[in-house]
């Protein structure tokens, strides 16, 4: 999750405006706005200061990297455009049939 999303979520959950968070955290409202729009990348210490100002702690942990999505993207990009289209049409058909079957089993 990006810093701007963490900050925006913390502020929203706290029910604070940017101005109120600025007052509570000692950071200029304009800096908060730049961070939340992605125009400024805060240091970890600054992000922590803002999250604390919103009344939250920030938990950071190391987890094994999962590159499953990147692998899927690479495999799709390796296809010719026609193959991509065929794949999407097959997926659409599959999910349409699955949806119809699920509707029929509920009767």
C-alpha cells in the first residue's frame, strides 16, 4: 500500500479533515495534501507522525514476496493481441456459464 493511501485511510477512519490532522500532528495542511495526492513521498518518520496524529499506530512487517500478479501480467503481455482477445472471450464465456449454473442451483 502506498504512503498516500495509508495516510488517507488513517485520516478517513479518524474522521479528520486535512486541517484537523495538520493541527494534531504539527504538519502543514499543504504537505498533507501533497502526500495524499501523490505529489510528495513522505519519509517513514513523517508518515508515522501523521498516522499517530490521526490516532493510529502503523504496523510494519516483513512477509514473503508474492509475484503471482506480475507473472500473470507478463504471461498475458507475451501473447499476441488476437490471443489476448481469444483468452478474454473464453474467460467471459466461462464466467457467464458459471453464473448461470449458480443461479440454476439456487432454485
